[in-house]
């Protein structure tokens, strides 16, 4: 299995995400890998590490989630791999709940969110963002 961390979804992933008929709550599992040093797209000078830039985003995103009826559920440092093999381990895992896909799309297209997301992009080397739904157990 090949794993590729990314910062933004592909066109196909975004098209599939916006398909109608998905009105149930979703839980987005985020596996995060930070840059050593933050780098902003506008080339601003910074002394922040990637983790520190992402922490700014994480504090702000809770308010953005609340605006659309979502909430942060879980966040923790990745300490080790218990089972399986990967070339490089992620730094952090986080889960956010959204009432539905439309709510998440509403959040990420909001201008205030996009301003906060500058810190996300500056801090992340890449991530896996895995959509999950309750049930199954």
C-alpha cells in the first residue's frame, strides 16, 4: 500500500465529496505530518515551526466548526506504531465531527476559515483526511 500525504484534496476527491445525498454526520480522521519550519504561501517571515503554525489553526478551527454545527472530538500526539508498517509516522491524529458533508464544505469555503487555514497550509507537510461514519461495531 502506497501512502501519500497531501495538503489539499484532488479534483476527483472534491467532486466525490460534493455528491448529493450524504446528509448523515461524518467524522474526519486527520493524520497530520508537520513541516520542520512553517512556510507561508505569501512568503512572510516567520520563526514558527510547522507544529506551532498548525496549533494557531487548531485553536481557530474550533470556532469555525461550531459555526456549522460541528466540533473537535479528539486530538493527540502519535507516539508509535503498534501494528503494521509505514515509512514515516504521522505526528498527530485528530478527529472532527460535522453534521454532514455540506456543513464541512460550508466551513472550508468560508472566507474567515480560509484566513485561518493559511496557518494549516504553512504548518503541514501533508496529511491523510479520512471520512468516517458511526456504525459497524
